[in-house]
C-alpha cells in the first residue's frame, strides 16, 4: 500500500463521513452506533467493502421518504446489523478457525 492509496482512502472516508453528517440527527446517532458495533464484530472487509456506504444509501433513501430511522432498522439495531453480516466472514470466525488449526480463511 503506497502513500497514494492512503491519501485516496482518507479522501473516500472523509466523503463518506460528510454524507453521514448530512443525515438527520437521529439517523446519525443510529449510524454511529451501528458503525461502532460493526467495527467490533463485523466482517473482515468492513473498511474497504460496500457495507457502510450501503447503509448510508439506505438511510438517505429513508430520510428522503420521511421515515424515522427505527422504522428502517427496527428497535433492535444490533440484530439488524447481525442480519446484514450473517453471510460474511468475521474476525471472530478467523480466530476460531485458527484455534482449530484451520487455514486462516473462512468459507461461509
């Protein structure tokens, strides 16, 4: 990974966070909680994958339709997050696989 890749990654992250800050306040709060949860238990490809931008897209559409954020996610936001990542390998999966003497990659 070169310096250009790092700079480009930062630009993309800042643009992503600008989109989050443009959301209504209740959406921002739920997004930040989801982000915190997903960074703890989430998939291996979370930082570079399409999940976080997809959540922002979903929230932008919901806000434009005038819906409350909990109408979109339900009251159990952690369960909503778990459902989003149910088919994705997580760091916990990789760790468990390594403890069993596996190859270090997880197939789900």
